[in-house]
């Protein structure tokens, strides 16, 4: 049995691995800085690490449906090509934000552009499908 969308699936797995790595970093920094659970505030290093994780979780709510809607309405390859920029952007975002809050912009921008392109592309493909079907 073959999987119909292997490239989009791989981008999804890569994205989840990046998110898992971010979750592990929160626990690592929590332990390092002695911030007991369930505290959500602490030293700046902890707050930046937590925000990377939280902001990525927020972004996943837009990115994953957009990725799959685009793949289903367009093509697996194009969804993966655009979509792979989201986890790569999140890695840059995290590395910058872990260092200093003002170093997060490039990675954030890459991720949000990828998400926006997927949303726009999926919407265009679905509208074109409706128009072509005579609806």
C-alpha cells in the first residue's frame, strides 16, 4: 500500500520533530534554571524558551491544516516545497529567540510567509475547482 501524499507527510513529520525538540528544550531550561512546574514565568531565558514553544503551537493550528488543504487541492510536491519552509523557519526562529528576543524576526517571517502561501494557494485552488465545476 502506498501513501498518496508522502512528501507532505514527511514535512508534517519534520514539523512535529521540530515541535518535539522545542518541548524538550522547555523541560531542559526549566530544570537548568530551577523553574518548578506548573510555573509559566521565570528568568528571561526560560520565558524566551517557553514563548518559542507556545508560539510554535499557536502557528501549528494554521500551518498544518493549510499544508494539507493545499496538498489535497493542488499537489503533494508543491505543498511540500512550500511547507518545508515552515519548520526551517521555526528552527531559525527558535535559535534566534533563545539568544535574544530581537533575533527572532527572520525565522518568524519565513514561517508565516510559508503558511500564508499555503492558505492562499489552497483557497485559490478550491475556488477554481468550484468555478470549473459550474457551481
